[in-house]
């Protein structure tokens, strides 16, 4: 029984990290659905965004999240946003 449980868990873990090819038409359909969802949601105004951010829960950062790590992540994010 233990051997079967280990096999089943290993199989599930393997499937979670397996990349599955998606047909091109399915990917295009998902993209169209995503675009339609974004359009239906609309855009938030600056005031709405500011209000939402003000209502968020403030939490302490993880102990392993040093200021140097945060600075590196912010730098990488800014580099990705640059044209």
C-alpha cells in the first residue's frame, strides 16, 4: 500500500511540472476570451486605484526578503516595463 501511495504522489508531482503542448487554435481562443474579459472589466480611474490600494491589508515582509532583494526585483520590473 505504501508503495502505491508513493507512486501516486510521484505521478501527481510529475504531472504538475510537465509542459503540455496546446493546439494553436485553443491558444488563440483563450487569448480572445482573455481579451474579451479585459474589455468587459473596463479601466479603473486613478482615484479608484488609490482607494483600493489604501484599503489593502498591510503585512510585514518575509524575513528572507531583504532590502537588497526588493531593490533587485524592482530594478528587474522596471527593466521589463521599459520599451
